[in-house]
């Protein structure tokens, strides 16, 4: 049995002691004991707790891996996330003010990916336990919005129908204006009787839409979301911002960041989270690799009111970034890449005659790398707004506008 003192938290939220030794669900300054296996402290026991340690508000916390930092107070977490962003920027030599974070409230997650397993005792739906293949049921989850919680019984029935003893079913839930939208993947192939059974499940649990393997099986009501007042029906399983509150904070920062620009490129545009609100004041060219998401954006725009022209382009911006000539017709660029960032695209933006960029990111490390490309080309960053949609997790999102004379 070893006794160690936690020095800091790593970027994944684990406590780190000398060695290094990684101890999950610990905080800086805590003295903990446990067996060391490799570089990990197994089942750490707290000897001296941190003053920032709080009682987790969810009874599932010990067995669920969904909220790895629920044992830390809100003020501590906000400060730690600012430190993570500050360290990432400093490592790349980027100097910027930090603002926020703006943290989404409990029970506000409107999109979640759950796991279903069919056991001898029956179906179980929830999140994986920490570092485990065990699925923990979450009937009293403090993270998910009530509309998602109400759809879990439907997920259990579908897991019992389509799951296997050896595999897992992936269940993507979205709370929409019309009710829950459920996309099922990694299940066995459907048979004719399955479609009938799924239609009955959707009816019984009042699902707006149910799809399996990307194919819509039941559509009782269009599962629409509103982006700046324009209704969009995303394709099954599409990426969306995790909370309405987080989306609103990002949207307002993006709108403020474009200034007086009248011709915009929205890169990694998705279903139009930013494109459609921006179209209220500027012409927008939306670029996205997934054609189905752009089709949803385009349909929303065509049925919207008071919007300027929105054009779309299906394009893999990792392999084929817009080059300096492509970008010459725009006054500003809005860019919201996935966690890998957009290094190649940022280099083209730096080369282009663009003076304004609004950058949104979900990864401080790749954000700092890409920001350094812009600052090296003469861009000056404004304040970096932190937006915490993933409460009680190590994740944080950022938005900042860059200006170049």
C-alpha cells in the first residue's frame, strides 16, 4: 500500500503525483493511499481531502464514468479550466485575456451518447464505469436534460430487441422541439418484424424520430431545432452543441466577433449552428464534409425568413482546405473544427487577405497550435471566452476573434 500526495490535475482530470503516478478522482494537495500498478494508483482512498472536495450531487457517481470531476467544487473547476487554457496558450507563445467560463446548468445536456448492453438479467443502458466495459444505469442522472431521461426506457426496449450478449448498442439521444430523437448504431441488422416492433416502441414512448444504422425507421414528428430563429431538422446522429445554454454563449460571441463583415465563410459549418444566425446580417458560404448536414442547413435556410444568401459546399477541409484564392472573396471567416483542430486550413487563412477570423474550439491544445499560426501572421486575439457545456468533465470550449491590420 502506497501513500502519495497529489500535485496537480492532468488535462484529462486525473490527479498526478511524483513519479508520475496517476490517481483518478483526486484533487491537488490531497494525500491518498492505494496499490500502484504501473503508473496508476488503483482504487485510491482519500486520507487528507482537499478543501475543494465536495459531495458529488449524483448517486451514480462512483459507478458511472460520465462525470469524472463531480467531486470538485464549481469554483475550483472554473479556475482549473482557465489554467488549462492559459497553459496551452503559453506553450505556443500566444498572449490573450481569458473570460469565463460560462457554465451550463445541471440537467441541461440535450445531446448524449449512451451505451446499451443486453444481459441475462435484462437490458442495461447508461454510461461506462471508469476505465471499464461495465455499463452503469443512470436513472437519477444529474447531467442529462429531463427529455433525454424520459427516453431511456425506450433505449432499454431497443437494446433488448437489437442488442447482443457480446456487443454494445450505441444510442444517440437529442432533445428537440418535437421530442426525443433517437439514433441507434452498432446493433444487429434489422428484420421485417423489427421495424414493426420499433414503430410500436416509438409510439409507446412518444419519440419524435427513430433511426437505426443511419436509416430512419420511424418519423412521427420532424425533430427540429432552432438556430437563431430558423428551424432545422438535423440528420440522424448529427453533431450538435451539447446544451442550449452553451450554444447560445458561443453564438453570441461569434456574432459579436464578425463586426461589420458582410461576406462570410463558415468552415466546419455542420447543420448551421452559426451559419443561419449569421445570415441575418451577412451572406454566408457554409463548408462542411457531411453532405447530409449541409442539406439540412440548406432546407432550413430556404424555409427561413429575413435571411441573406447562404450557399453550401461539401468539402473535406482537412484534405482540401480553402486556399488563399478561395478565401479572397470573404470579409471574415468563422471556423469551428473538431478536436483535431484545423492546422492546414489555418495556414491558408494566414496566407489570405483576411483581416478577421472568429475561431471556436473544443480542444485548448489544438486551439493554441492553430492560434499561433494566426498570431505569427499578424493577427491579434481578443479575449478568449471559455464555455463549459460539459459540466463536471475536463472538457472546455473556447471562442475568440482575431483581427489583423
